[in-house]
C-alpha cells in the first residue's frame, strides 16, 4: 500500500503563518481506477512563494481560498505516474499547481498542470521559467513598458520575482535599481545579478537614496512587490509619465488589520503617471514566447538564476515557508523532496 504524506490546511492565520496552521498526515493512496481525463502526479520539487499566504485568507481576492481541511496548494513539478488522459501519458514531466503532498490527483475538470518541455529541467521550471519569472517578464515588459535608458526600480529585489524583474530591466537597456533588505542581499544584487545599484531598506533611508540615485529625472518604471512605506517613497520620486506596476504587497500579507493604501497617490496626477495591477494569468497566451526569450538570455549568460534549493523532506514545509516572511531566503525558494 502506497502512503501519501500531506500537509493539511488546519486554520486560517491571523497575522504570521506558522506550524499551528497546518496538520501533517499520512494516508493510504486511493488505488481506485482514475476517471477519464484525470492524472496522478508524483511531486518532486515545490515552489514556496509569498502569494501562498494570501491564498490562506478567507477573502483571497484573485485565487480561491484554500479550504480548511484540504491539502495546501502549491506550484510544483513532478512526473505522471498514472494517467487516464492522452495528453499526459505515464512518465510525462509536468509543472503547475498541485499540493503539499507526495501524490496529487489532478481532476480532468480542473487541470492545473502542463507538460514540461524537454529542454527545461524540474528546477528551472520553477525558477527562471516558473510563475515568478513569467510574472517579472510579462509584468515589467507588458505593463511597465520600459524603454532603453529608463530608470527602473524594483522592490523585493532579492526575491524570486524581483530578482528576475531587475535583471530583465538591465537586459533591455535600463538603469536597474533594486530595493532589498540586508547587506548580503544588496551585495548579491549588484555583484552577481548586475544591478546598477541596490538600496538596503533596513539600513538606509529609501527616499533619500532614491533621490541620490535617480536625480531630478526620477523613476520611470516602478515594479512593486512590497507595498506600504516603500511604495510611498517611490511615488514621491516618479518621473513624468512614469508607470507603476503593482505585482504584490508582501509587507501587508501578514497584517491582521486593514491594508495600508498609498498616501502619495497624488503624485500620479502631478507626474501624469499611471499605476496598474496585474496577474500573470492575464498573459497566459504569451507564456511560450516569454519562456523562449528567457531561454536565450539564460543561454548567453544575460539572465542569472537566483535562488535557494532546500533538499529535504515533505515534513519541512512549514519551516521552509517561514523563510520567505522572515527574509531569510535570497531569490527563488524551492523545496526538493
């Protein structure tokens, strides 16, 4: 009998997410024949992302809330081990949304996985070609519309999405500035990823450093991953015609009260700027072309993978997830079972 190890969502977090919000279970895997169109995936690598925290809220706005008592949803890669779907024969490597468990049954009416191209390995599928990289590529280029010579600022610049967004800004000919927390992250951003500059929000006054780095011209494109005070600091230094891309608000995800809105929104009028939010799924038809271009950048060394792979066990999930919100990880965080 095959045992399926799972992490069940036990309670909705109030503020910080922690082990008490999950329950570990080991249950026999159902050996009944699959229904037509269904596939069973053996999960092998898991992506841990800040957005998972918002999925745990009862009022999750853009993704269905994770039900209490269900296995926790997560992006992952793996291999099809049983199939009743001709698109996914046994042995097919896949990526997509599964759950914190060894084996995930993906129902035909809710297919959340796709076959993985042969030239992309399981780790790269979650990092340089995964959802966070696609978010950076499409959010920056399609919403931010940077032009060569523009000054592009990215917050959360040492995270999985931010580290890609700033590199893409550099690749397309922009002055790329990142905002991150701590000297190690800022040093990595400049020395390893090629940022023009990095601002340590934990040790430096962000508004003053922005003024020094952008001068009278200001910020042409701001890719925001954090919200809160840093969003206000950047809004105060916008260039005329600036574009503000709202990708995330990690500084607010564990807030138990009302989310803080921008106080400096008036600058959008003064600078004739625009602020626009997006979800990467808005651009699903563009995923293949985006991956193809990023594959070229990876091959010629323009795009540098940034992240951390934790080799561990399924039991490690809650502790590894906390690394994101404690600021302990740099780049993409992956748990490999």
